[in-house]
C-alpha cells in the first residue's frame, strides 16, 4: 500500500469517527435552530474584519523580517501562530516567527 492510500484511509476513518461523535453528542435540532438564528451578514463582516487584521499583521511581520519570506508563507505562519496562541495560550510571536523565517533557525546553547 502506498503512503497516499494510507493517508486517505486514515482521513476517511477519522471523518467517520468524527461524524459518529457529532451525531451522538450534538443535538441536531438545536444546531439547526442555531444556524437559522445566525445573522449571516454580521458573521461575514466579522470574518472580513478578522481577515483584514491578519493581513495587516502579515505586513508588519514581513517588515520585521525585512520582506525576505514570501507573502503567503508569512500569512500562513501568522495564521498558524494566532491559532496556536488561541488554543494553547502560547505567545503568538514566538510560534509564528520561526515558521516564516527564510533560513533555518539554530538555537545556540
């Protein structure tokens, strides 16, 4: 079996397990009612403001790194850094800077 087939198999198994867990633990009727009550225009506006903020922070980070890393690489590292900051309470600047660095960083001992 090739590596790609193995990854595909685990993605399908993980998706099936996630679907079963959601069906067991989530009240579907409450979820449908919640989705009907959402103000989609406000949600779209909030997502736009968040994306704009991330883009501005990406510009700042590229400036701090002398515009050496690429735009998408910096945006990706910035987004991952903030995701880690929110989920793990890790300092965002520490988690995203090595990911957008143009050369491997070496820690001196």
